[in-house]
C-alpha cells in the first residue's frame, strides 16, 4: 500500500469505529488492530488519536469546500435542495464529530480555530448563495440581510444537531434521518419559496 | 440547615461548578468541599455525581413545566415572546446540561428516558400553543400540521444549541447570548407574524 492508501485505510477505519462507539472508547491501538497494522506502523502516520481526529476534520472540511464554486455558480432550486441533502448526508457519515463536537474542539485548540474559521467562511458563502437565490426568484426573501443571516445560522444549527436530537429518542437510521432532516430544513425556508420553486419541489416529491 | 436547604445548597453549588468547569472535571468531593460540607454529609443526600446531575435535571424539568398551564391559557404575542426568552434564559442557567447533553444521557438510561418523555410531552404542548396563536391571529400560519411541528422542532433545536454554537467562536456572555438567541428564534417565525404582532414586536424593541 502507498502512504496515501494506508492513511486512507486508517481514517476510514477510525471513522467507522468512532461513529459506532464514540472516540472515548476507541484507542489508537484499537484502530491499528482493526486495520491489521502494527502499532508502530500506525504511529509512523499519526502520533496520537487527536491527530487522527484532526485529519478526519480535514477530510470533512475538504468535502464541504469541494463544491463551493458550484454553489455560487448555480443559484437554482435543484442546487439548493442538493446542498441541503449533501450536507445532511455528510453529517451522517461523520456523525461522531457532530455528536462530540464541543468536547473534541475543547481538546484541540488548533482544530477549534480551523473549525471556527471554516464555519465563518462557509456561512458567508451560504449567505451569498441565498442572496443569489433571491435575485433569481427561487426564493422571495428574506430581503433583510440580518434576517437572512439568522435563517442561515438557524438552518446550520438544525442540520448539525438533527441526528443528535433524534438519537435521544431512538437509534437514528440512514437514510430516513437524512430525509427527515431535509424536510425540517426545507420547512424553515418554506414561507420564502416562490410559486415556481414550490411546484418544482412538489414534482420532485412525487418521483 | 434543613434537609431541603442543604440539598438546595449542594445543587446550586454543583450547577455553578459544572457550568464553569464541565461535569468531567468536578467530583462529588469537590462539590462537598465547596459547600463546606463533609463528604459523608454530601453522601447522605446524594450517593454519586450522577444522582446530583439527575436531581438538577428534575429542577430543569420542574421549571419548564411550571408555566405549562399558563402557556395554553394565554395564546398571546406577549406570552409567546416571554416563552422564548424564558426558555433561552433557562438554558443559560443550566448550560452545562445542554453542552454535555448526549454524554450525560448516555451515562444514565433512566435520565435519558425521562428527558425523552418530557421533550415529547412538551413538544405536544408547544404545538397546541402555536395552534392557539394561529387561531387567535397572532400568527398567520403555518396551517399545515406537519410544517408547524417541524417548525417547533427546529426552534427547539436552535434554542438548545445556540449557546453551544456561540461558544465555538468565543465565550458566550449573558445576557447578550440570550438576546441573540431570542432574535434567531423570532426570525424562524417572522414570515408568519401577523401585522398586529409585528407592530407589537417593533414597539417592544423600541422600549
């Protein structure tokens, strides 16, 4: 295996174990054993568990950033819906991170700063994307900048915490939890959907 | 001190320490020392830290339930605004619980079940309250039951996680964080506010 392939195997395995058991119950040694790697070999790539978590966050951030340009180039209803769906599915894939976020960020100041900066930058892009949606009559508002920013923040908080909210009552299941979260986020924007957007949305539900 | 006064002192002290340092860093012994009680005396009231956390949750639940009857008797704009404000201020007072919620519920199955049932019951009451607001023309909608329930859930998730969201960027400060959370929740309902409600809201801001 190349270095890149080995690191990918380690991260894929860690994500699966963290999602299932939580980071507190999974040691770096357990990850090495599950990958059938020696502990020294894992140590060569990642000195401690925090480095694995930090590398997983890099992957999350890269996936979020991957389509940024596209978001702004295509202010369409399809792209808006795809963006909600894509983000909720990402949270499902990395659900341990969103479940333990405050603890993980408190343990690693550099991770916290990257996360905070990425969230700030991404919020700005999403606000611009929604402004473009309003200009293109996909949405009828909100035209007030503060209300729009609050709505983007609220949809962010709802997305990040939806699977956590569900998991108090029962075990969240994929893809149902993503579909339910998607409906919840759409409903935040429902009063602003233009008649044309509503008709596209209703048609896409019938499929 | 009476038993009730001693227990109140223990809980008040625990809340302050948990809010400041997190439950992981605070032992039952540390709480006893801060209260100037012997460890045996604290043990007489609470056998372990989990029992203290459980008793604090009972207090949270009692505070939330305290005004339930009122909520339904007064479907007015003033009462709606007071409800948002009251709930966000409660989350600030017990912010450690909302910060560590998933971990705390995972450690105590009985607490998790009480929390889940209370949240379910309370959601039903809040939905009824909003239906009454719609009937009383405080709100113009949403008239669709599913959209209304989703909006209530979303406002719940936003309220519960607002201080957590803020704390990633900086130290959340009272009362600013409560005021900002209040604006965020109001903005979720903004498109449904009737003209009369909007004028009351604008007047209350000028004061």
